[in-house]
C-alpha cells in the first residue's frame, strides 16, 4: 500500500474532527460566571414606572403578600399600580399593590405620617391645604429590592419602608419643627383606581396597638384585608373619623374610616417605627403573622434580610455582560417576575378562599395574583426552570381554586375570580407542570380540573362545544377567545396522551385545530365567521382594532393571525407553503396602517404591526425557526430586546403584566423561549448575555457561554451542548434540567446550515 496515500486518506477523515474538537476546546467553559451574592445592585425598580409599564415601586420580598409603597394622588390607567414616575404627590403608603396590570385595584391599609391638623380626605393636586397628601422631590426617592425611602415636603418627614412576607415595616423621621406635633393617619378609604371601600373598622387596642380591617369592591369584587399595627412608642391620643366628622371614642366602623394616632412632641427630630401585619383571614391572623415574622425594632436588620432574600432568588440566574445596561435590564426584569404570584395565606396556612370561606392550606402555600392570559406564555415557563420548589404550591393553589369555584383560575386576585381576558390560560400552566414531571400535586385532580374547565358552558365554551368554533354573530372577540381555547385544548390533549386517555386526546386535539376555521385563505388572515361558518362579506381591514367590540382582544388581524403556537406546522399549511408563510411573516414587521380611533391602548411596542407591548405577539419572532430560518428569529429577537427594553424608567414598552414582559426578556436574553404553551420546547433566538449559570432542579447548574457576542454578531453560527456539536435550533426542558454546558458561537452573518434542515427545526407535538 502507498503509505503517503494512506496517511493522506486518514488525515482527510480526522482533520474535520480535530478542528471541531479544537474549536470547542478553545471555548469550553469550566465555570462561565463568577458568582456574586450582591445582584440587587443591578436592580432598578424605577425601570417600567414611567411610560405604560405600570410596575410596583416600593418594598417587598420575593412573592410576598405585602407590597408596601407609595400611592400617588393621581388616578387613571397609568396609575394602575398606584404610582407613576412622572408624579410628585403621595397620598400615603399602602400595603398591597399590583405590578404592571391594566386595571387598578388594591392599595389597601394606607398610612401617612403628618404634622398638624389635616383634612381627612383626598385632596386636589396643587392645593396643599386640602387632603392628606404631600408633594415630594424625585431626588429624595431611594429604592432597591426590599427598601423604599422618600422625603415628604409638606410635613418635613423622612419615610423609610421595608418588609417581610406579611409585614410592612415603617420608619418615620420627623425633622425640625415637624417633631413638635407628630401624627400618623390610618386611611381605610383609599384604594387604587377602581377599588372602592365598603366597610372599614379601626380600633385602638392599647397604648401601642391599632387594629382593624378594610372591605372593598373593585376588580376583586369581595376583598377583605385585616391588619394590626404596633408602634415603637406609646400613642398619646387616638382619634377616629368617618371622613366627614370626628367621632367619639377610639373605635369606628363606617364606609370611609380614618384614624389618627398622636405622639409625644419632641424638640429635636423624632423617629417613630410602625410594624403593620396584614391577613385576609382575621385580625388574629395578622397578629400571628406579626409575632412569627417580625420581632424587635431593628429596621436595618429587616432591610438587610429583605436584600438577602432578593439576592438568593436573583442568584438562581447568574449572568455576565460587558454592557452594564444589559445587567441592569436583565436583573430588574428577573426581579419583576418575582413580585407575583403573591403568597395569600397566614403563617398558620389559613387563607380566604374563592368560595368566600376560610380554608387551611394542607401541605402547600396558597398564592394569589394570577394574570394568566399574560403569564402562561413566558413567566410560568421561566418559573418551571428556576423555581421548581414552588411549582407544587402554584398548581395546588390552582387546584384548590378549582374545588372552591368549579373551574381553574382565569385572572385570580385576593380570593376573587375576575374572569378578566379570554381563554382558559390556567390549563396550559397546569399542563406544563404535569408534562414536565413535577410532583407534589394530585395528578388525577389536575386532569379533572383541566378537563372540566374546558367543558363548562360559560364564557363562550357552550357555543364552542356546539359549533367547534366561536361565531361572531353570537359574541364579540370571537376570534381571540376561540384561538385561546384552542391553545388550552392542545395542552390538555398532551396530558390526555400522556395518561393514555385516547378518546379525550382525540376530542381535544381536534378542537385544538379549530383555529383553522378563522383563517381566510383568500386574504391570509384570521377573521370572524358566523354561526354558519361564513366569513363576513364586507372587506376586512387587517389593521383595524376596536377595543373589546370586534373579533379580536386588544389586537387586530395582523397580530392574531399568528396565534397558533401549539400548531405552527398547521398554520404554515393554511398559508399554502413555507414561502408564503415567511413572506407574510416578513410583512408583519414592516407594514404600517391605522388601527383606528378605538384601538386598545394596550397595543404598544410596535415594529410594523408586531406589537410587543401585548402578549399574543410574544412568540411570533420565534416562528421563523419553525420554517428553517433561525437567523430571522435572531435578528428580530435582538431588535426587540435592544429597542423595546432599556434600563430607563420608560424601559418597558407596554404593561409589565405581572412579570410577563420581563420574563420574555429574561428568557430571550439567555438565548431561548418556550413557544408551545406546555411541554418545554425552548427555541433559540439570539442570546444577549455573554455568560450565564442557571441553577435548576436538584441543585444542578446549566451553563451558557456566548462567544464573539456583540451588537453586530447577533446570529448563531454554531452550538455545542455538553462538548458535542448541536445542530437543532431548540432545546428541550430535560436538557436544561440535567445541567451541563451550552455554547453559542456568534457571527455577523447567518449560518447556511444551523437549524435549516427539517430534522433540526422545532416542532410542536400533535
């Protein structure tokens, strides 16, 4: 044999393997991120407090029942959380706030340090002689996770706030002349926007304890908050009022209830501490919460503990980026995902149920604030990655809601079903936990709850069962409602398949394809059909959106045509070919037209007609990967992250929506996003960070290393998973949960091969 030819042949075989090994060995991470326990330094809670972000600003702990912060005197859509960055007024400091929602509520149990006589009612902005409120200067505000501080100009008082899970801790420093007449007002009338008081009760129990409750109605129709407040020094005098006049005695029950605690004057500055515990069960429950969670008067110690709690949760994802603004945007986003769901039970596990009865949570922690139409898309899939210890509690909460109200939650708030938004979004959340193998909940009950929720006769489901779709001559928002029900059907069908419930699988998988009914192939858009299955005869304006009065929910035909994340292949078939699908998808990001005067203000963050400020669009940029063009996904995802998010107060392009907007950013910045609503197929996009370490189930760590990353190098050229070349444009949940190493090699031009082959593309299981 010719030895020269032999070795040449061997070299041709081995050389590519050696080069691949060398390429990977140069980039193989041993430990991508230098771990730090001070991640709160990157969190700026003001991000999203301007514009239409509607985020909560104040003091709380991760998933805490208490959100203690300022409430502005202003009301309206941009004050749904009670606070807007543009405002300079403070009515008081309430103990419960929502974050990022589009409807105002809560704001309960408001305290306000004052001096001298004040009128016990809301004042008119600009008239300091009216009402309790004070002006403040922005440069006196300081806020970090678990802490808020401000100076009240009108009263010359420094306010500092921190919190535990169920207790708000106030520190009021009366400066100069204000110390000569220090008072603290309890305002049981005030709530945020739609919230109105029904009954308030307040009583002075002794020289340092004030207790009571507030019943109100609003978005949550039957809300009950009990409290007890303990002061660091004796109360010199206590006065009660019904907002029209001072009443006799030291207790009062009325619709609009106020109390004023007077304290001994001081010649110099005076510091008064107040600990306020809340409960949805009883005053005694609030007292138990206080005794268990907060003893002593060391404010700094409690503040430090809150900071440690936040650092512990934030450290579940350790990232590094050379761009400081990315670090701030990422960790503030991660912080926003952990304001809710909020704990909604006392330390003894008692909670106020959906049936307006008191229950005891057996072997689980009860939660509230489920903005599920938003959060099922990214916030809950993120939670399955980094909060596995909470998944059983979340599912058990939903199953107990099912037992109490006869269906899984839709948009649940403080023991109340608001039925806000469309579809059955808890079904994908429960199905996702089921399919990902989480334990600690009754699997049979979970299946029963999902199935019965999808078979009710309410909210369009009766018509859905009758016709197999929702006709627009019987209801408004028919397309949006029907497409959301189809998504829930698909998630339930996957659980039925796992359980070998064949007839159920056949029924629900068929219903999951009902979105096809709305697709008008002659124009390439989804649109309303009547009860005979006929499209409207009048021409469709795909740009037009009429808030809650046409076929779509907070959107138009351009945006809703893509709402089939559970069956992308089926959607492609409706277009007739991948080329036509891609052409239409390209157009989405460049077309412009008027949505009309009655369009929802929630439709924001526009790139063409892509609306990132509203959740039904959140999966759309990732659809290119399903048709073999992951580089277009990369370009659009990178554009969204860098133009529609920032580390400024207006750095969120739409309502934060209880963590969903931020969860999209967190996942996308890591390099992937769960498109299908359940089961765990995470599609690659364009990682924004340079390195990451994600602590997942059983303490395992999943490392991400991004090579050659820059604004220009936004395209994935190669991927390595655990030292092996990885050609697929997606990961599955089990890959991440196993821990290991993921390496992206980035470049300034698209790869001609990565993720292109059909076998390398993501596919939603049918």
